[in-house]
C-alpha cells in the first residue's frame, strides 16, 4: 500500500516496525531487506521506504 505518490513518479510507504521484525523472525526476507531487518528492534521507529517508479 502506497501512502503517498507524486507526479514525479515517486511513492512513500510507512512500514510498521513490529511487522518487519515478525517477518524477519519468520525468515521471509532476502537481500538488503533481510540485512536491514536484522538490525531492528520492536522499540525502534518505523521505516519509511521511498519508491521511484519507472
């Protein structure tokens, strides 16, 4: 779900930290997202993902 998109082909998604930690613990991530999620704690701030559409 994209929370914001602009006319410049960008989007922003807020990712819930608890969900990210749960997905990481269930081994559902790979690559850079797995590396990022490995450093998170449920007490951390949420993650904002910026997307650039082609």
